[in-house]
C-alpha cells in the first residue's frame, strides 16, 4: 500500500436522544474521520475519542493532533506499507493513544482488504456470516422508565439488554426488569462506578442471573476485579481495564474476569483486537464486541471483528437508527427478527460513506499530501 494522501476531518453528530452513563450524558458525539488514499483506493477510519476525557485519557482534538503530527508522517516515511500489522508494530513507540492509532489501523485494514479483493471480515479470519447484536441502554430516571425503553427495543428484535448502572440506580432497576420481563438476556454495565466497599450491592445483583457485570471497578484495575470475581458466580467482564493482548493475558491468569469486551477503538484498532481475541480463545475465555456510540464507519469495523469465532455473546453493535437520525454510510445497518446483522462480503468495509452526510457533519478538514 503506497500512501499518497491523507484527509482528516473533525466531525460531530447529534444523537436522537441523550445517552446517560455513570460519568455523564452524551447528546452530541464529537469524533474524527480519516481517509487514507492510494492510487487504487481509499481506506476509511474513525477515531471514537470523545470531546472530554471521561471514558479514557484521550479526547477528539488531542487524538486528531497525534494522528496529524505522528501517525501520518510515519505513514509517509514507510513508503510501501506491507500490512496493517506491520504499521501497527512499527508505531508501538507511541504510548497509549489507542483511539488515534485505531483510526489509522482500521483505515489500513480497509485498504488492505480492498487490494486483496476480500472483505475486512475475511482478511481478519472471520468465520461468521451473521452476528447477534444487543442494545445498550443509558441510565433512566426510574425503573419504570427503563422498562418502557426495554419494551420498545425488544419489539424491534433485540434480545440481549444491557443497562448502565451506578450506586443508587442498580438493584431496584434490575429487580423491576426481572419482574416485568422474566429471564430475558440481561446484563449491567457500571463504567467503573463501584469499589469493593459495595460488595453488598454485588451480592444482591448476584441473585438475578445476569449474563455479566461489565467493568464494575476502577478503569485501570485487574487486582480488585479478581477478588470480586472470586466472590461471585456472575461473570465479570472487563472493558476499560484491557488495552492490549498482554493486559488480557494478565487478567485471565489472575482470574479477574470470565469475559472481555473488546472495543476496537479502545485497544488500538483491528490488529490488537484480533490479538486479544486470539489470547482469549487460547484460554477458553469468550469475548464480545462493545461500542463507543459509534458512527457508521466505526460500526463497520465492529461488525467485521465480531465475525471471528471466539466472539460468543451478543454485541453492542446496533442498527443505524439506534443513535442517529442520519447515518454516515450506506447501506444502513439493520437487524432481523432474531437480532442478527449480516456480515458484508464485498471487498473492504462493505459500506460506503455518504458524501453529503460527511460534508454536513464536518467541522474542520485538512489534507496532507505526501
């Protein structure tokens, strides 16, 4: 892949409704998008870092600068990029900044698959033709409000329900959902809102046959999660704690979790996501794919990685109309009555940006020519 030009955009999209988690409410998603041009095609990547550093240390503008100042010059220095993995390993000197790296890594996978004439899924080693999705719901004002929202999405075909939670908005909510809907596939996501001092809450949640509890403790922790997992029968899922295959290996060996949520943006892109998948598969630990309130570009990479064989649980990969009135790509992502999404088979992503939508939501655009 001989890189000729890179186009970078700072962008935004307004959400249909605000999305509340334990650390705040998102009503507008700020993100950035890159295009990597060769003589033969264009690869697209999305940087999912938020405007504020509340999920991790990255921000949209900070990641944009990392891409512009360090990753793009390295692309040009490379000359002919033989594979996405080669570039990822060559930029391992860049500490953290995983979301910035993910944007470039994913765009290179798009280009690489196009050059090979295969889908990104096939290039990664995907084996599934369809993937099951679930719906992720923000914290509602009351348990009754949550139940009304769940009912709406179950009518759309979603079968796995994930509810955000935090202290004081947890047990009553789960009790009410179980009473209303019986033994639906239900999980909760705390986004690091608890400590081991909340063990009484965890013991109570352990009674409700949850699919898993996602990232209950600190975002950089694997030690306390080990103690929590030992005390509970419910599966603990790590999210923010895992940034690499090495992180996954250590957490598994400690017994800190029974599953890992692999977010492509959080771990640095498809290259590292596949490596984490492979480590987990070798240790018989199933994984699943989480999301970052993803736009159509980022969602397409999530679909591709979720086609790998050790992705065993429904994913946070919703239909196009879940968050956005207008999607950035075509065709739209839809789910069937079994909550399944078809994995594209066309070369590359299998989705194409809609030019007028991309321009509509662009705040700043720069072009860097080799």
